[in-house]
C-alpha cells in the first residue's frame, strides 16, 4: 500500500479514550506494513498520560502526497474550513451523537473541496450516519479490546461493584446512595474508577465482580469501559448509550433502560450472587475478545484506506484543525478538559459498608 495515512490529533494532556484509539491505530497500521503517522502541531510533542511512542509528524501545515490520506476526528470538522483542499480525507466518527456538534447545519461538509470518506466504530453509528448523511456509506472500523491487559486475575474475585462517574457525576451520586443504603451491599466494595490510571483500571476490573456501565448522557459511539470490564471477567449491567447496544448481546451483560437508576442498583446487587457466574464470566470474556480484535480492526482499516484512496483527490497542503481551535471550542457546551473530569478529586473506593460516613 503506497502513500501515508496521517491521523490529526489534538494535544490534550488529559485522558480521552478517542485520542488513545487514534494512536493505537497508528501502531496497528505500522505493524501491518502501512506507513502511518500521528500529526500534532508542536515539534517533539508526546502524550504524558499513556505510553506514547508512535511516529509523529509536526507543524501547523503539512504537505500531503497524491496517495496520502488524512484522518480527522469528527469534532474537528467546521463549515468552510477544508483542512486539505484537494486532498483525500477521512472523517473518523468515534461519537455519532456528537458528529454534527461543530457542523450543525444540514448538508455534508459545506465549503470542502471534495467529500471525505467516513469511518465509525459501531453498528449503531453506521445506521445513524447513513440516515443523517444520505449518499454516504459509513465504514465500520471496530474498536480493539486489549485482552492481555484486561483479563481475570489469578487471585479470584472481590465482592465489588465498580463504575465510572466521569460522564454522569450527578446520577452517580444517586447510584452510590442507592447501593450504599441497600442491606445487600454489606461487605461489598463500591468503587468509582474515575481518574484511576489505565493500568490500575485493568487491575481493579480483573478482580471486580460487577461493573455498571453509565456512559455519556448524550450517547456513546461505542463504550470501551463495559467491553474492557467483560474482558476482565466482570458481569456488566447498565445503559447501552446507543452505540454500545451491540455489547449487550454478550452473555455476561444485562441492559437497563436509561435513567432507571434504582433498577440499575438492584441488578448490580443481584449479579453479585448470580448462579453459575464463573461460566458466565468466561463466556462473556470469550464473546468480547473474539469480536473486537486487532486483526479485525486492521482488516477494516486497510479496506477503509483503500476506499478513501479510490475517492477523487491528490496532493494537497493540509492545515491542522488546531488552527481554528478557538472557533471549534465555541460549539462545545463545556471545555474538553472539564468533560474529561480534569481537576476533580481522584477516584476512590466509596462507602465500603452501609452506615459509613458520606
């Protein structure tokens, strides 16, 4: 495969799953023999919140060759701001519910020299974007679940219910209260993994009994935490968030209707004593790790790149979307760092037993 695949990435120094996935794809493509790079404006830039060693291109502008493909996050799209006039582009939608946040007016990519290819990460995303953009055929690139990092602990399970409050901090206070007040939670560790480092999350989930999937109230493109929890051997209950609906086909996942927090707490407590739970955990891990593999992702990426190169385009000078960051941020209801929960107290184990303070 000739030509480069260049992923434009924002220089956010706080954990965002979408940024990590972009960098993961660069590594996967390079391992498959594709000349892939991350593109960030600042020379020498490296992310500090994960182990960052991917090959990187720098500068606010970049010359693209005739076979190069530029991959852009969906939230970098602005009307009349074509990042590579005349070049081949992919808009990579990791969140179809926010896909049009920065480009809300009807019509596909107004002011761009040519229509980009479109990738997304879930079956729900494909269906939704196909309807929202008539004439487009979104290409599914499945996420990769790291089955080596997220795996059951050899030491067995702790009677623990875990969740991540980051995207639903208000509802999480109610969830914690409901769990804490229920006599069935006596002796159960209640653990909010918000702000816990990625490697520690994997360790915690490896021995956790039940994980509660909350996700974002505006919807999820997919939902990595519940998938990673299943790989770690957790039983999962929670909200599908739209894009995560496919995950609840797993034998170790139980879907709860949105905002029925009391039912969510009940199901989590019931699952602590699920008959035959060990086999269910093993079946759930097999289900998720058989589907969301590096092999499947690379095959989809290679096909997506082939389709992008088949579209009209050629050599171009690209401008990194950071160049219009000020305008981009006007579309966000809150700054990205607030959404990521930066500056909030570190997550901790909460309310180990009913009757404890708080």
